[in-house]
């Protein structure tokens, strides 16, 4: 009788661990999934905030580029004005040399323009009527 009683009580003590742990494991898996979802949402929010932080810098850079473009346009207008004046001066010097021929020992003024007048293909030749008026750059 005692051995039977011990067997009956021992059957109450037997625990099926696999059966008991499955619900707990399901809850843990569900919590891990929710944690990963929350982490991805937080990373998306951080990326959006970084993009919003970059936006004012991009706007400032755009304004700086517009300022540089304006200065470049003014420099281009100035160079066109200088090129036009050099051409006009060279024409007047050539005409003056023709009107008053210089002796060979004295040399001629037109030789000065060999160094000044070099054709630069990057500087467009602009007619006088279509050029912008030159304005000195601001300091």
C-alpha cells in the first residue's frame, strides 16, 4: 500500500516542461516582435529628424550659391567691359600709329597689346548693348 501511495503522489509531481514552457515562449516571442517594431519606428523618426535638421543647411547653401552666381555674373560683365575697352584702345593706338608713324628705333605701342590681348575662349564676346553695367563687388 505504501508503494502504491508513493506512486500516486509521484504522478502529481511529474511536470511536462515542454508543455508548460510553450505559452511562456510564445509571450516572449511576441514581446520581441513588438520590441523590434518599436525600434524600427524610433529609427525612422530619428532619420526624419536628421533630414529636418539638414533642411536649413540646404536652404543656406542655396542662398550662398545664388550670391556666388550674382558675383560671377558681375565679374563676367566686368571682364567683357575690360575686353571691349582693350579692343577699342588697341584700335585707337593702331590708328594713331598709322596717322603718326613711329621710327623703327622708338618701337610701336601695338606691341604692348601682344601681352594684353590673348583670346580666351571662356570669355564670350558680348555686344555693348547686351552687357550688364559693371558694379563693383561688395566687400
